[in-house]
C-alpha cells in the first residue's frame, strides 16, 4: 500500500523529491493532490508503507543540509 510522505508545492518539486528518494533506494511515486486552480498545484509524494520510515529519514537528512 502507498503512503504519502511529502506534499510538494508543484510537479518540479515533487520530481526532485522522488529523485532524491530513488537515489537512496526508496521506491517513490507522485500524483496530483487535487485540482490545480493556478499553475500545476500540489503533488503527493508516496512510498510503499514498508519504506515510509526510511523515506522520512532521507527527507529529514536532506532538510538538515
């Protein structure tokens, strides 16, 4: 089952986060998080439930840089 680990402000940011997770060996997927009013809108970054803790650790490590 897929679990949302991050809500990105736009598709480019979602792709960047997905790439970061993939580089660390975490399978990630993105999907729009609703209908965009202006621009391309919010995107959910999702990982497999079994990899959610690892994904959060990667995101925290990335944010600390």
